[in-house]
């Protein structure tokens, strides 16, 4: 295995599902609001302890992943943000969002969300053509904002419970429902079935994963740093924010009385600023 491919594998395996940790802190794209770290209350943490039956092992995995982030992912993200112009970073994010369209469309349909499925289909058509393969989010100008969906959210809308919380080595925070959804989404992604056996193309799947994670991490350096600084227990804060962000995603960002109002100083806002709908407005 070449040195370049070895490096890509290392970065992919050290970050592939650190994405949930990153995405829970991400501000909606285009938002003019200042990036304020979400607040996790003691009550939030105590309430969710019961859903973490494997907390001892989860904390060990969390600590290892923190080391991987500190020595590899965060430094690369800092350089990426400093070197790559903002418009190019936006192009990368738009391109990655566009690649996700088939999976999003499939889950829109499975959730019975006809209007959102139509929006996803139109966005994919417009951005893949006029938007130069998705590099430019032209569809947004036609009042077709980006939204995200995955099979974990689909299971949630069908009434499936989240199951026990897990924090996987390399893979980051998840639960039984969301991990099952992750596996199904790989099957829904047409790119899964593309033969990348050509020597010039074998790096494409790894490159997609690495670039996606680096871009997400770069967009959330300050927010995640602030969450960590403000947390008495960073592990418990991430666990709470992950669960709240997933609940928000299943509701498609609809307000919930279950989450405190951030603007009133109580905690997480609704729609949540930690939503995984990274381009939604």
C-alpha cells in the first residue's frame, strides 16, 4: 500500500464517524447569528444517564477519539480553514451535500414527505447542472433550501426507539437505531455500487470521506472548543447534545417544548443550532 493511500486510510478511520460529534455543533449554513456554544444543563445529563448502560467502555472510546482528534483531525482542520478560501470551502460543502441527495431523497420518500422529496429531487437536478456538479448551491436561490435525512431519522419517524447509547472507537456517538440507519444508508447510496477498481479512482471513496470530515471539523472548530471549555463533563455534554440534535432532526427542526429556549438563556434553541441539517435555513 502506498504512503498516500496509507495516510488516507488513517485519516478516514480516525474520522469517519467523528462526523456525528462534529455535526451536532454545526451552525446552519448562511446563518448570520453568532456561533454560541449550546448549553447542557445538569438535569439534561442526569436524565440521560439511564440510556448509557455501557458508560465505562464508552468513556474509554471517547478518550481515545479525543486523542485522535487532537493529534490529527483538529490540526488538519485548522490548516484547511486557514489555507482554503471561504468560497472554495463553500463549494466543497455544496458538493458533498449534493452527493448525499440520493440517500436524502430515498429517506424523504420512506418518511412520506412528498414535498421534501420533491425539493431534494429539484435541488439535485438544478445543482448538478447549473450548479456545476453541485459546487454552487443555485437551488437555494430558487427557494429550495437544503435539508438532511438519514435512515436513523426514518426509523425515528416510524416510532422506533433510539436504544442504548454507544460511543464507538473511531466511529463516535451513536445508538442502536442510528447505527442501523447508518448501515442502511450505505446501501441506499448509489456510489456504494460503483466499481472504483481503476488505479486512478481507487482513492475516490476514501477521499470523499476524508474531505467531508475535514470540512465539517473546520466549520466547527470554535464551537466545539467552546463546548469543551464550558463543559464540566465533556463526554456527558456530547452525549446530551447528540441525543437532542437527533431528536431535532427527526422532527425536521420543528420547535419542541422538550428543549429549553436558548435565547432566554435556558439552553438549546429550537430549531436547534446543533441540528445535523447543515445547510438548512
